[in-house]
C-alpha cells in the first residue's frame, strides 16, 4: 500500500513538473528584437502573446436627436476629446463642430457654412492640442480655434493632409497626398506652424487618379479598392508618432525630428488576390458608378483599377491612452459578417492581443470606446460611448 501511495505521489509530482514546464514554455515570447543602425527591430510571431481579447462593453452614452438641431448630425466624420473628456463631433454635412460635455449635454457650436474666417466649406478632421486649441482640417487648409471656440487663424497648406497631429512645439505631422494623379506620391511629412513642409519622413509611390475619356465626357477614377495599400498614421503621445504602409506588415515609430527608432514587424501570411475577388471589386465599382448615373465601359474600369499580387495587411491604426496600438486588419470581400479584427501591440512593439469588434471605433480612451453609428433604416446618426468594463484587466506588457 505504501509503495502504491509512493507511486501515485511520484506520478502526480512528475505531471506537475511537466505542466509547469509547458506553461513556462508557452508564456515565453516567441519573437525577436535586435538593434540595426540605431533602430530597434521587433519581429512578432503570427499569434498574439495573450491570445484573443474581448471588450466587455456597456453602452454608457448616446448623443443624437433629429428633432433638436443642437443634437442633429449629418455626415459626422470624426470625434475628438479634450483633457476634460468633452466630446467634439465634426459634422461635414452641417458644416460645423459640435461640443458636448462628458454627460452629452450640448455646450456650443464651432463654425458654420461659408468661406470666411471661422467658416467651413468641408470640415473633415479635428485635432485638439495640449492647450485645448482646435485644429480643423479642410482641403488644403487648417483652421485653428481656442478652447472657447473662437477663431484664431488659418494655416494654408500646399498639400492635402489625410490624418494629422500636432507636437509639443506646434509643428504638424501627418500623411499627405503630395501628388494625387498619375504616379501618386504618399508621404509622411512634418510642417511648421505656418504650414510649410520642413521634412519628408518617408514617401511611397503608387498609381494615382486615372483620367477616363468617353465619347461624351471626361471622368476621373480612383484605382483604390478594398485591398489597395494605405499609408496609415497616428500619434502615440506628444512627440512620438507611428506610420505604416500596408503592403507589408511593418509599423514605424518616429520622433519629432522624423527619426525612426522602432520598427514593429509581424510575421503575416500574405494573401493573394484571387480572380473571383477581382470580379467582385470591379462589379462593386460598376454598381457605384451606375448609382451616380455615370456610364463608363467595363473595360475602362478594369484598366483603371489596379490590383497588386497580395491583399494589403491593414487599413487603419488608432492608439489608446495606455499607448497600445490597435491595427485594423483588412476584411475579405467575401466576408458576410460585420466584425472587424484588430491586432493590439504595446508601446514597445510586442503583439499582445487580437481583438474582434462589430464596428470600427473612432476612439479608445480612458476606458471608453466611441463610435459614430448610422442607422441603416432611418439614416439617423448617433454618437455612442461604450464603457469597457474589463479595461483595468487589459495588459500593457508581457510579465
């Protein structure tokens, strides 16, 4: 009996040792990190260290009311928060910025339709700096307002900024179309406070807008589609920024001097674009043109749309206040669900989680997620804030 008990005890002991050994092996990060010419290169495995992440969401706030002009949105483009968590909504359709407090109470409106100082013809984006100054992006210009919504100045631009941010010295950084037609040039640039380009951090060459001539009319047609590579840019904190060109899975962190100091690489399996996918994309383009009563021969459309060999790796990047980086993956044209997949990295470039959401959020800040929701039935637009109930349990490092 004693020998039997000793055998059982020994067997359990060996199983525990084996279990612990396996657990330690699983918890070891499988990537590599090396410094090359002053740049740290972090290469991540295809699987995240902590596996799947689920946000436990609870709707916390809903703003929008078609019966009240103060709460009415038409073509809401983006959302921004100030240091007091007041909410600003860029409404291109109504040519204005609406400010609400943290509880969703209307405070005031910035701008109106027009071409004068403090007036908008097409507001698209908004950035709020550390002084609570508002930078409103329009085509080839920024308008700046103080925290009370009073107009301060216009910053003229020689390029069209797509996304942008402001550093601690008032310089501008962003991704821009330097040359949108023919052989297009997309670049990450630095501009001074007067809007003058002082540095090109990096630039990429691609196909630009195509000119199509038919018997009766001349059209411009973009070659871009679901799988077209994008130049993505965002800010991590004051003087630290990140960009990536999505033809390959490489994210680049750089400072206010334009110096890249960290490259984040993920061992991504590139997906070839099939003939069936090309047919779907061309078909969608033709339907879109038909809705606008634009008649272009199919062959012309096929010539204008450019297909690379592989799908692009991602289409959007956002960051949270814990300096985590959320990289939104490209959805397949075959996908029938509304789910979006995000790879989540920490500030040091380690692949922590993979996250799935039923929508693509505008902001993830202070334990809340912000979304612009448009009803498919009524077209009514709402600004929705969700509380992430498990926010404090989400890791920022590998322990």
